[in-house]
C-alpha cells in the first residue's frame, strides 16, 4: 500500500490532474486500489476521478456467504486458501478487519465513482456485492456487474466473449470520467487538462 501511495503522490507531484487518473486492480490489486485511496484521503490528497475493480479482494476475514454458496463452482479459491493468503499478508499480529487490509470495512464516503466487475462463480463474490452495497449507502456512484458463469478475474481471458464485453464496458466507464473537462488540479496546478 505504501508503494501504491508513493506512486500516486509521484503522479500528483508531476502535475497530472486527478481528473486524468483512475486506479484499477484485480483481486488483491482491487483491494489495494481501495486502500491506496483511503491512504491518499488520510494524507489530504485529492482522489482520482474513478476506480475500476475486477473481482476485488476486500475482506481478508473471509466472512462472505459465497464462500459456502459458490464453493462447488469456484475452481480457484476456497475459504481455507483465502485465509492462508490473508495470514501471510497480515503477519502474525495483523488485523483482518483493518480497512487498509480489508477495504470492505473502511469509510467509503467521498470515494470516486467505481466500476466493480466479478464473476458469479467465485467464492469472493460477496466481497464485490457487499462493497457495492456499502459504497451506495455512502453516496458513492458505483456500478456492479456480475457476469454469469464467470470465474475470478475472468477479464484476463481475452478469448472469452464475457471478458471482451467487460473490458469494453470498463473502457467506456473510464472514458466517461476522463472526458469530463473540469478536473480538480493536482496540488494546486491548473484546473483544466486534456487527458488524451
């Protein structure tokens, strides 16, 4: 998370307006994108204009009901594996409910627009569904797309029609937000910028 925040600071220091920055990530990277925004907000930095999250891993405590309901159809992740990876990341004394590790438990108010995509056949489906619910309740503009018969980070398989559709929709989503002409300045620099 510290590296992600350092990279984001570098963009701002280089004069890139926040209206031309979106954070994106898949699986643990989706959670990292959210954690980076929490850290940026805590540092009083302007946030990016949007976030694109693919099957984000947002709950290292693995409390979602889909760990049971999707266990038979997910070929990649079972709850025991998820908890083992969480323990390796958190270390012996880490808290799986810390929002910087598990963004599902963070304060979502004020975050930028999000597009969340996931497959219906993944055990961490609830990480996306519950994130979208909490974000909406917090006033965040969020779009949740659950693709039938798809697995974790199916967007990586470009031969799938669903993957091509999902990536095209993500491109349109990001394009809409980048196309907005009024962008907040990056740390006081000019207020208009062409993101092309």
